[in-house]
């Protein structure tokens, strides 16, 4: 089971698409899940087909694709979504509830029912370029090399 801790003192109002009615713990520590696996790709990032594309707005990317077997996706607030931008792999933060982003629970499992597994669907989802974690080509290594409290998942939102 893969997950990224997004511990942050970010307020709920500055989280992407978070609902203010959620409990205080989530406001202080939003749940962020690691979304790498796709129907045709596991740990092999070269096989990813989820795609980020430039838009006419320099500050935004367009995201299209499909993720599968994502832990706690039924409950998470934010997702670290891996994909390709041109020839390079990238990872960006995408908030639950962003237009074009839908979450499909995986039900009827023999086990892991409490894991909240789901598939993620992205259809022309607009993602701020500032939500990119690391540089193109280094998204996975950036996350793997960082200690949990050093991953700048949400810190940049505090500026
Ligand atoms: C309960 C559960 C929870 C999960 N939660 C998450 C989650 O939260 N987020 C998420 O993203 N995924 C999640 N997954 C998916 C899981 O991480 C993948 O199933 C896993 O990555 C296996 O992918 P794979 O089948 O490609 O096999 P892998 O184990 O990735 O690959 C199979 C073998 O091929 C090797 N290999 C990989 N790439 C290459 C290559 N290019 N060349 C040569 N050898 C290679 C690997 O080293 C490995 O030995 C979850 C799965 C389950 C069952």
C-alpha cells in the first residue's frame, strides 16, 4: 500500500477543493494519496499513459488519464498524480472535487475492504503548474528521496 503523508499546517480554506465541514484533524493534516498505478502500468513509470499537456495558459496543465488501485482514494483530499509531460514523467497535486476528476470506488474485494481503494478518472482536468512536485523527469525520485516532512506537497500553498 503506497501513501504519502501530507502533514501541513495549511488551513482548510487553502486546500484544493477541501470542504470546510470536514473535521479539524483533516484541516491540519489533509490526507494525500500516491497515485502512480494505472490499468497498464505499475512501478514502471515508462509505461504510464496518464498525460499532462500544456494549455494556452502558461500557469496551467491539462490532465487526462486513469489510475487504479489507489489506497484510501475514497476518503483522500489530495492526490499526488503521476503522468507524462512530453517524454518526461511528472507528479502534480490534484485536489478532490477538481472539475473533470472523478473517483470510482473498487468494491466487492475479498480483502482490503477498509483500504478505500478506488480508480481515478481525469478528463481535461486543469492543474496549476505550481502544483508540480519536483521537476519534469524527477517526480518519483524527488518524492522517494525526501523525508515525509520535507516533501513540499502543501508548503508552497502557505506562501
Ligand atoms: C491493496 C493495494 C493497494 C495499493 N495502493 C496503491 C496506491 O495507493 N497507489 C498506487 O499508485 N498503487 C497502489 N497499488 C498498486 C500497486 O502498487 C501495484 O499493484 C504495484 O506497483 C504492482 O505493479 P506491477 O503489477 O506493475 O508490478 P511491479 O511490482 O511494479 O513490477 C513487477 C516486477 O517488474 C519489475 N519491473 C518494473 N518495471 C520494470 C522495467 N521497466 N524493466 C524491468 N523490470 C521492471 C519490478 O521490479 C518487479 O519486480 C495498490 C495495490 C494493492 C493490491
